[in-house]
């Protein structure tokens, strides 16, 4: 199996839901699998980076979001 190399952030493929956008590890499912990935204590850096991202975009969305 070929190792995945995550595209750079300016690539149109950066948001591939099959991989964590922060560490490039494969995730089982783009939605729930990503949430499981960041909940894992081995992935605290991904969790921290996700929370940073979420804080940055929170004001861009109306109301509450389910993510």
C-alpha cells in the first residue's frame, strides 16, 4: 500500500475527507472517523489544531454548527 502524502493547503485536493487535514493519517470515515481521530489521545496535536480552526471560523457561520 502506498503511503499517502497530503497535498499542500493551496491544492484543490487538500480537503480530501479520507485523510486528516492536520497530520495526513487516513481516517475511517470523513465525518465520524475524523471526530474519532481527534478524540484519540494520541492525536492531541490534531485536536488542538482543529479547535484553533473551529475558533477561527466560528464567527463566519450563523447560529450553532454541529461539527
